[in-house]
């Protein structure tokens, strides 16, 4: 087995992740949904102790949590920007309406 394998798969909205517990602790990632295209199966070797598996699982969990938090922060920033833009447009429309009313008087 090569430890240098690299693959790139794009996530789709119906992506799934499944897992199994010892004695065959596993993590299955299906970016396009269950059994629809490429997927990854991550398994521990027989020589790896349960304690080592927990350390690795904690490291993976921390990385996925950072990834998720970064996406959530970007989404919040985007929503805030969109909300501020909508508020600015509403204020411009209000001011324009006031200006139009003054011109009519």
C-alpha cells in the first residue's frame, strides 16, 4: 500500500459518511452519496491498538471540526455582508423616496 496516494473528489449535496466500530473500525466517505461514484474507505491495520485508533480518530475529528467551523464562519460573513448590502439598498431607496417627495412639494 502506498502512503503517498492523493485523490480529489468534489462534495455533492447528498454526501454521506458512515463508520464502523471495532474489531473493524472504519470510516467510509461518499462525497456524492451512498454508492454513487467515488468513495473512500479508511481502515486501521490489524497491528494498531485501540488506544492508537482513538488518538488518530481524535486528530481526524479535530481537523474536520476546524474545517466545518471555517465554512460556518465564511457563511456567517457572507450573510452579514448580504444583510448589510440589503439594509444599505433599503436606506438608499428610503432617502430617494424622501428626496422625490420633497421635489413634488
